[in-house]
């Protein structure tokens, strides 16, 4: 049996068994998905390994490189660095057919590798992303006289996100006639689910009425049904017009009953409003 494939969705890890494993064509997506730190470490590691391999080849060829100290692996390594970068200081150079063949291979390899790395770095820099901050918790409290589930989100960009769409997916275990602990998924209806322009911060609300899957919900029922929530934001980045998407997962542990988000907006003067991003996560008890 093949090794299980791990796929994470928020706080849940899925292990796919009896499926195809990693394919070499997935390397491109894997490299783009790495963090900048891991990407830099990976590139540095590959660079060192390549130079170690070619330094070994130069060391194996007796007198293949002029002025290369016999048995000096360090000199062979730095000659490989110069050759891979096509620098060529002129102090050491190939003087045998073996040396010319190895240096030719390394130069071609270096040019190809530089082109690939340049493309990867360009894509990573140019790829638009949504910098959306989600509140650390979800609150359930009265709003306009009726209970409502509320979630706060904020746009961290210095530019507005346009044509923004918002969704909250609710899932829980619930028995059915044929089975027990069957997983149900519900799309929660929001008071508003899209904005033409999303400049700063807002609170998403779902009114809990008789038609809501959350009607009559309690902390105990959420825990018993292993309830989870997934909030999603999809919009268009304006600098490089392209769709961006981001999501945040919550479990029943992040749901707070009887609390509401504190006010973060204040008007300084007509046409100027301040938004306190330092209080995005703050809540207060409902009196």
C-alpha cells in the first residue's frame, strides 16, 4: 500500500490512502507554496549540493583544472561556484578534455538553473495575495433584537479589495436514519455577502432564526456535534487585477456566547473615519 498523503484543511489533517502519491509535476506548486524562509533554505541547499557534486568531479580528474591545488577540495568547490555562475576569474581554467566537458555541463546547468530560479522568484513576488485578518473568535449574541452569529474581518492592504464576496460554512455531526455521526454542511445566509469595495474592516452576521441550522444552538450542542466553521473571502486585487482568496477555520472552542465585538470605528470629522486595528479581536459581554 502506498504511503498516505497528508492534506490539511485548517485545523484538520486528512490522510489520503490508496491514492497516487507525489508526482514530479507537482514540484512547481510545491515550491510556490513554500514560505519565503523555507524557499530560501531550499535554494541554498540545492546550490551547495550542486557545487559539492561538481567539486567532487573536478577532484576526480587529475590536473583537469590548471592551478588547482592537488587534493584541495576547497579550491575545487570555489572553482565550481565560479563556473556555475559563469563568472570565470581567469585564475583557474580547464586544461584537459575531461575538464572542458565537466565545465561545459556545469555552465549549461547553471544557465538553466538561473532561468528557473528567476522565474520562480518572479512568480512568488508577482503573485497577488489577500491580506485579510480574521477575528480570533466567533461571537453569538443579540443583534437588533435577534440572536446572530458574528465574525469580524479586516483588510490589511493599503488598497481596497473590490468585488469582495464573503461566505461562512458551518458543519457538524448529526445522526441520520441510515447512519450515526453523519457530517452535515450548511452555507450560512449572511445579512450581506458581497461588497463592491472592501477598504477596511467589517462584521459578518448570520441571523439565527427558525430557518437557521444554528437555531437553538448552545455551547454544549456545538461541542457534542464537533461543530466547525469556515469563513472565506474572495475578491479582486486592484494593482494586478486578479482574483484572490483566503479562508479561516474555527472550531466550537472559538465560539463565544453572550459577547459582541467592541466598536473600532470613530469619526474624526466629516469624511474622515478612523479604524482601530488593534481592537479587531476584542469582545465585550452583552449587557
